[in-house]
């Protein structure tokens, strides 16, 4: 029998991930993969207005592009309750330097908004980029749109990537939780603050009685139609590595292109992007996009 106290404690560890994953990455120097042009200045636009709230995107365009380029949408961390697109601007600029249009977005936050609001916002950003006038304005190839998420953003990214109708061509999730059901949450070392966060995200009062726990878990939506997915997690970080291992194995079993990197130590979210991991991530995305 699974005790409710165990479930609550375990859930906390899962969500503590999001509280540490919103710091900006440090510049990594010249991008890998050969000579690439410097990005142009960023442009700030509203990509969605919902319930009277404007959601903004920061767009980083490659310089002197000769043809429409793939794009990657960037989702920040912050426990679903804080953080902003500003923490993803380094990756936005690095994406542009790789010849990819970077699009760092804000999404609705707790406590006013819980699942699926955050996933809906990410999906809306994909649909917005695919609009012919938007794609033409920013030089985006609408058939090749990817996504990178850190921490809370990684959960959103993995959730959307496993939907057959996501419109995503490839994605990368840094420290994603894949299983938010009671059995899946029996991992890690909990904190009381994390319990409140996961329950708030799911819109539930009790982990053991949460009707959307499985629906919100990317693990259970993996299919051959899932977008190719790059995964990263630290071996001793806030997200139990078993969560990421399970998702990776499900992708392998479904025949979905995937790559898993597990750097030793406690690095979480954006902190996982050492030069080596960053190189592998962009190589994966460029190949799949």
C-alpha cells in the first residue's frame, strides 16, 4: 500500500526541480558546428492574448538568412510560479547564431493558472509561428519548429512533444518530470514547498486523488508520433534520474529518435548546459529539425 504521506513527500522532490531551473545560462563562446553568422537584435512581440493578459515572445533572428530557417521556442523554469523569458535570452541568441530562429516566450503562471494553461500557451506559440504572415515576417520555416524547455519549462516541452498534433518537429527537455502519477512520484527527497507547487500545477488538493496526474505526465503519451526528444538530467539533481530514464526508454521502445545525457552531479535545468551538453543538444536539434 502506498501511504499518502509518502506520495506527498515524493511529489515535493519532483517539483523542487522547477525552483532551481530559471537562472540564465552563461555565454558559451563561439557556437559549434562551423562558422555561423552573429544574430540580429531581438524583437519583442505579443504572441497571444488570453483572459486579458498579453503573453510576450522575444525573437532572435539569424543574420543574413538566405532562406526560411527552422525555429526553436524556449520555455523558462521557475516552479510554474515565477521566471520569465529573460532567463532564456542567452539560448535565444545562441540559437540564432546556429542559424535557428530563437523564440523565448512567457507563459501563464501559478497561482492563477494551472495545468493545462501552460501547455496551452506553448501550443499557441507553435500555432502562432506557423501563421503564414508571422513565419514570413521572422524568416521561419513553419514545417520545422522545435522547442527547448528548462525545469518547469521542460515538463511543458515534454508534454507538448508527446502530443501527436503538437506541430513540433524536435525538442529538448532539461530536467523534465515525466510521471506525475502517485506511483511515479515515489522518488526523491521532498520539501513541503514542492508539494504545494506540484499540486497547484495540476490543480489538485491531494496527490493520491488527482484526476489529471496521468494526463499531465508525458510518459503516458509517448507514441511513434512523438517528436524526437533530447533529454538531460543530473545524476544527483532535484529530478530523480529515474524519471528521465523512464521517458527515454519509452521513446526508444516507440522508435522515436532520442538522446539522453546524464552529467554527474547536482546540475539542474539550464545549469546542465555545459559546453559538451550544449553542443550535443544543438547537434541533435539541427539534425532533427
